[in-house]
């Protein structure tokens, strides 16, 4: 597979649907995630949608207010759902998705830097081949800075025409690298190597993060896309490996990308 970065969240969804070994991870979370997403969306649309549309009508007119008000509420819902998602300890599920996809793509040696992997002769199912991690395993660490920026950037949706794209760009720029944090762990990058790798692929990570965020704004399905995007992230990591994109040369000082989760 050799795809452009913005395709990988979509490719991850298709991959998830067409690879049944991932289904047990979805079934374990599907019903509670669906109920949680539905409750958050219904609550926000009942209590906050019309007041925000009324405010937006001052700046956008009636037609624009309904559209931008929808994006604003969906953005708020995505932030709340993502935080609640962490409360459900789903990061472990995302790690299993990420690692099992890499195993299916025959990158067992990469995964073995973090956890034992059974030989294919013993077990063919990529998910069942995974043993418990022997070191810290995090798919996308909680970033206090990202959360604050997400909330702070929500008012950008008030700006006619350019507000929504600008919001997606700024939040996607921050989210993109965090969605491949597990890859950085498996590659055992130190801070300097990680920053250099992100800087080298800055534009790609930005568009990847933007598309992933758009998918998370889709009502009710946002939590499903958080899972399938993990598959897409792993497929992109597989492409990095297949293209031989290893640790970049960091012998020379380079501007540092700072996004350490707090």
C-alpha cells in the first residue's frame, strides 16, 4: 500500500471493516461507545445548539449560522467524547489495533520492541499473536496543551467562510503527530529524533490530523472512527517502514517541535 497521508484515516476504516480479526476489539466497546456518543450529542443539541445559532446569526446571517452552529456543536461534542473515551480506557484497545495491524503487515520485529509476539506457526490471527506489553504502551497520550488549544480554537467557527477550515487546520496540526505516538514508541525515538521526524513530515501529519478530526465530527460514529483511525495510523507506519524511512539524521541542530503531553 502506497497512499497519500490524508487517505490513511479513510483507508483505516476500510481496513477495519475488511479484516475480521479486529472485530473483537470493536464488539467490546461498540455498545457503550454508541450510547455515550448519542447521549453527548443529544444533550448538546438540545441545550446549546439554538443559543449558539442565535449568537452566530449576528455575524453570519441566518443561513450561515445554522451551518457553522452545527460544526461548533459537533466540535464541542468531539472534545467531550474524546475525554470520556479516555475514561473508558480505550487507549489500550487502540494500542492493540495499532500493533496487530503492524503484525499483519509483517512488522513483528518492530512490535517486539514493546511486547512479545507469537510466531505465525503457533497462531495465525495477528491479534491473538500479541502478548501483554512489557513496557509502557500508549497510542496517543493525553495532551493538556492540545485540549486547551482545541477549546480555545472553537470560537474560530464564528468567522464566516474561513473559520471552520482554519479550526481544522490548527487542531489537525497538533493532533497528527500525537496519532502516531505509538509508532515513535516502537521506533524508540528519543525526543530529538521524534522532533526531527515530525518536522520532516510536518505537512503530512497536518493533513492526516485534519482528516482524522473531520471523521470524529461525524455524529454518533466518532468513537468508531477513533478506533479505525488507529488502524489507519498503523498502515501509515507500515508505509514508513516499507519505504525505509528510519530515524532521520539528527547530528545537526534543528528547530525543535515541542508537543510533550502534560
